[in-house]
């Protein structure tokens, strides 16, 4: 891990003398990271993109103006390493106040070195995720579904906030790609999916092959448009070509290629961020029923990454009875419920609960997961960020809160 340490010190102090008192701390940094020290005079000429993280070492008081004068050249968030020596912490507090007043993200790193090393490693990982998000291309295949009236995104606003590029792709590209699909490949995909299923109920082999063709067509769309994630107006597939995207999205998510339903941009973006941050593939679902007295919420949808459902049943699509839907059986245990939304993707909700049961109602989408989610009923019934939310197996709220607190 390559770290830039920017030396910020007042001109009235003797740098060699101060560096001698900081030698032990610097040795700890160098023993844990590949460190490159940068003087304040070098800041405007340094390419900070080559580092995994940049830390501004505030070595003395009276150095506040030095950082302020160079702020336009320093990467953000601005991390200020402060010690208890030479009025380093007071100077850092003054700088922090200045940066906050400018609307800039900043944080003071202060405390025992062993704790700081752990924090610096976490910050470097967060920067890696931010860079991946900023460099991502999210394809919107077809427009968002008509009923997503509370899930509209201002692409310009969201791109300014996150850096992500949102790419509109006409569904005609999918239909064109379907004409070029190798039928033998589709049959192999369908056969493998059937072989690994516990059973098949309403669907059949012919419908499996058609769904596998959609998967291969979307792979072509991803490659052609250099996408990192996509969401598709999938109900149009049902209406136009009498098949579904449920199998396709499941397989794409298994491969780490984020794929969401219904053209829901906030949900797909949430999936991408959650996967990059936690390494776990989420399940995008509808909150289908809420029991306020028991703090239980039923989440349901017709597709899920089968990698997070150890057993799955091949079904039809719930609303239409057409094509392939997936009934995934998810392991019980800790789960994190998460969603990012708002016109600029600037709002979020996260809470931890427990998956307590897989249900099998005939009146909800095929994969049905009941979650014990304490004190969350009011959020869903009063302040919910639209419909779709994510279930991420495991406990991830602390990491998500820490990451998003810096956004």
C-alpha cells in the first residue's frame, strides 16, 4: 500500500529538530506502508492519483496557512495526521474548521499509532471503493419502470456527487443481441442452471433456454458498452418476447456483474456500492409485508444471486406466470438492510437484523425472506427511500455508516 505523507510545518520551527521527535512515529508508518514523503513546496507538482492514500502530517502549530494555500492541489477527503507535540493538534483543529467552512471533507487522525495504522488501512480501502464508484458506468437498459415514481434520479446531480456515469441503452439493443445468440451456448447455460437446482416447478426447459439467451444478450450489452453494472426494464421483456430476465440477472450477479430489476437506478447503484464495499452480493427485494408488533418484514423478489442461496427452485415469474423465476432459499442469520436514494443518490438507510425464515406464499414474488429488523417499521411506513431495498448477508452497518459518513 503506497501512502503519500505530506509534511506541513511552520517556517519558524526547526524541521530537523521536530522530525527527530517524530522519528518513532514515522518508522511505524514506514514499517506498515510504502511511504513517500512530500514537502509542502512539492504539493502543486505532485500527482497524488498514484497513491493509495494521501495524509497531511501537521507537524507543528503555525502551519495552518501552508495547508490552506495548497488545498486546491490536495486530494479529498483531506486527512490530517496530528500528534500531541509542537501544537500539532491545535493547528489541525483550526485547519479542520477552515475546511468544513469551505464545504470540504476532512478528518483528523490522532491517537495511538497501532490504532492509527488500522484506521489508515480502512481509509485506503474506502478510497479504493470511492475510486471504483467514480470510475463506474451504470447502464440503464430501457427507461425505469413507469411505477417507480419515487425512484427518479437526476443523473447530472448523481454523477457530480459520486462520479458514476449513467448510460442510457435502448432495449432494441437487447433484442438485436438476442438474434445473434449461439443456441448451443444458451442450451449449455440452461442445462447447468437446471442441474444445480433442487427442482423445477412451473417452468420448463424451453423457457430456461430462452432465459439463458437473455443472459447471453445482456453479457454482450455489458461488453459492448463497457458497463460495470446495469438495471433493465425487465417487464418489457415479458410483454415483447414472452420471457423474463430473472435468470439472467441471477447469473450476472453470481459473476459480480451487478444487475438489477425494473430499471431501478437507485437500487442498482446501491447494489454496486454495497458489493464493492462489503464483498457480498446483495438481494434486491420488495418489502412485501410488515408486522409492526413483531418487528418483522417480509422481503420478496423473483430473482436472487444463487451464490447467496445455497438451494434454489426454478419457478415461473410471479406476476405473469411466464418464463423463469427463482425461488432462492437463503440461510438464516445476520443480515444488513440497505438502500441509497434521492435525486442525487445522497440519502441512505441501513439497519442490521436477522433472517429468521424463508416463506413460500402463493401471493408474493418467488424468493421470500422474513427478517427480524428491530425498530425499523416506522422508517418503512413513514420515511422509506422508495420500494426496493437490499438484503446483504452478514453484519455490515458499521462499515457502511463509516464509508457514507465521509460522502
